[in-house]
């Protein structure tokens, strides 16, 4: 039940690979906003072998649809894995984030429609 409820509010890919590790209502210059922190689980992306080890995190904050009249910011702590022999790094493809932006793919057309 809880997982199904989360899928109604957040992108499905996010719920599938991340855990909620914090949340707060913050105050900004344009009013209150909701900030939800997600930390990626220690699960290698599909197609990669156990030759990789979790190394560190990359943090990124994106904006999603407002929830209950509060702007919603999703703070993502993404894992970066390092190959044990070559040192090359990989991270999970997060295709729900619009390219070269700080918005979810679902939010971009909505914002564009509001501005036109």
C-alpha cells in the first residue's frame, strides 16, 4: 500500500530505486515548499557485474509537481559505482529528469503550457 501511494506522488523510477531519507517544509522567498530527500539503494544498475563497488554520492535537486499547494523539490543522493580494476565510474540513468534541466519530464510540458 505505501509503495503504491508513493507512486502517485513521485516518479515511478525514483520510487523503484531510492528510499525516502528525509522530508521537511522549508521557507523560501516565494513561500513554503516541500523538500523530500531520496537516497539511492545500493543496487547496481541493470547490466553491470559485481566488478563495481559503491564509491560515493552525487547530489542533485530537481523540482516536481506541487503537492497540496507546496512547491516540491526532490533532493536526490545518487550513487556512483567504481570498477574495481579499471577505476571507471557509472551511475544510474535517471530518464525521468528532463535533459539539461532541474525538472522532472512530466513537469516540463506543464510549465511550458502555463507560460504560453
